C-alpha cells in the first residue's frame, strides 16, 4: 500500500540500509498483520464504508438543498464531498489489499491497484484536514471580530478560499498521477518528496490549527455563557443559533483532533526517529499496522459528522426530514390540508381574510437599531460594544445621555 498505508518511500529510508538487516526478523509477523487486516476489513472498513456512504450522501443532498447563501453551508458541503470520497477509496484500497488475494494469480495486480488508490487517499485526507481547518478559522474570526465579519469574510471571499482548497487538491492529484507516471511504485524518491511536501506537512499544520482553534472556541463559548448568566437576560434567537453553530464546529473539530492524532503522531515520530520507515525490515510490518489503525480512526471521523449536523442544526434537521419524508406521509398531509381548506372556504372567510389587489407603497425606510444607538451616543457601534462590556460604565453613560436629553 502506499502513502497513508504504505508510503512509496520514507524520507529517511536509504537503499543501502537494507543490507545489514537482510536476516532480521520483523517486530510484527506477516501472519499477524494478515490476521489484523482480515478482522479489520469485516469489522471496521465495511461498516464505515456503508455508514459513511449514506451519511455523506445525505449531507451533500441536504446542504445542496439548503443553498449556498451562507458560507458555512458551502464549507460543510465540500467537507462532506471529501469524506465521501475517502470512504469509497478506503474501501476499494483495503478490498484490493485483502490477504485473501495475496496467493492468487492476479494478487500482484490487485495490490498495485490498491497502491494507486492510496495516492488518491492521501489527497482526500489532506482535503478533509484543510476544510476542517478552514471552518474552524472562519468561526474564530466570527467570534473575534463580530462587527467586521461581513467585511472580512464576505460570501465571495469564503467561496474563493474554498475554491482555492479544491483547486490545490485537484492539482495535487493530477501531479501525483501525471508527473511520475506508471508504474507508480518505480519512483520512490519523487513520490516521497510529494508525500512529505504536499501531504504530511499541510496535514500536520492543519491539525494544529484545528487544535488551537477548538481550544479558543471552547473558552470563548464558556465565557459567553457565563456572561449571559450574569446578565440574567433572555438570549435572542440569533445568539442561540450562533451557539449551536459553534457547538457543531467544536464537535466536528474534536472528532477530527481525536481521529487524526494517530496519523499525526506517526508523522512526528518518523521525523524524530528516522528508522521508522518501510525500508526497515524490522519495523515495516509494524508501521503498516500503525497506519492501518490510523486510517481506521480517519474512517470513523469521515462517517459520523452527519449525526452532529442533525442533532445541533435545526435547519439541517428540517431539510433532511423534508428530503427523506415518505411520499405516503406527504400525500396524507396534502390530502388533509385540502379537506381542511375546502371545509372553511366560504364567503365569510373571503370577506374577513381576503386581500385587495395591487401592491402597497414602499413607504419610509426603517430606522435601524444600530443607527439609533450611534445617533444617541455619537459614537460608532464597535466603540459602544466595547463600552457595554463594562456594565457600570455603560449604565453611567446611558444615564448621562438620558439626563442631557431631558434637560434639552
């Protein structure tokens, strides 16, 4: 296997290192690794493939139905696409690498196909990491600069960032398959360079970005909840919606951190312990086992985001129910609605609830609350928000303004 399961080359493995280890017994026997792969395929790979295919397909359909007016919908949609491809590629790669095919006539061909699929797997893993980091960073910007977020992260800019991530990985997969060319296991040095520079380094950086962003969001969310309890005011619908979105992102990022930890740990260990590579006959099967476990965690992360969307997103929940509601229930509701309206459609109802033809004039433009506050205080809204954080100072200023208004 390759990159995620069997990199074509380790950055630190050299050709002349295999000679002293020619007769070394591996740390983990081949029989043990084959047993692990067989058990893993039927317990984890198959289940995560079925679950991930359904959940990510549902995510794609629901977010497509919800529209792209909100940048978060676009980001979650792209993340679901990467996760969907990961589940498909992971299943195909492990199926072709199954120990049952090793002794057959076409066994080497199937293993080579598995190796080719593993190149695409590195791309989708990196894409999933980048999209998770982008979602976490965007939410941190919203929390840090709530009044400037529409300027800093306009829908157009968010879409451009998402397209940059997609373009990067399209170029990544074309480069992996086009530059060395087949056979893909015949260019270890070039594939190792691509593997480290385009996959290992970006994935590790994204992991730490998500880690620190999640810690920041948790602290900020806890601080906001404490402030609301002290203020003893009923939270508005907007703040409740923001809290739900932040909690959803925290849940997704936490799962990503937990499930990506084995993969990142292997990368860091290989950096500080060069002997841990596939050209070391003592550790190669053990490293294959470690990458297998890491990819199992990654498969779980790619399969369960749907449950957080459904649990914490009311709009997602409603859209999913509308899409997957049975036709019989929908027909029953429409029949009941028609019978109800036919019962109550009468002349009296038309007189009471009837509408006059034509349109009403636009009238005077509404005065916004923000404009009202700025006119009364003579300051910009961001300055007022900073003063409002200190309750006593805000009360004093409001009292003085009220006195000045009454004295006039």
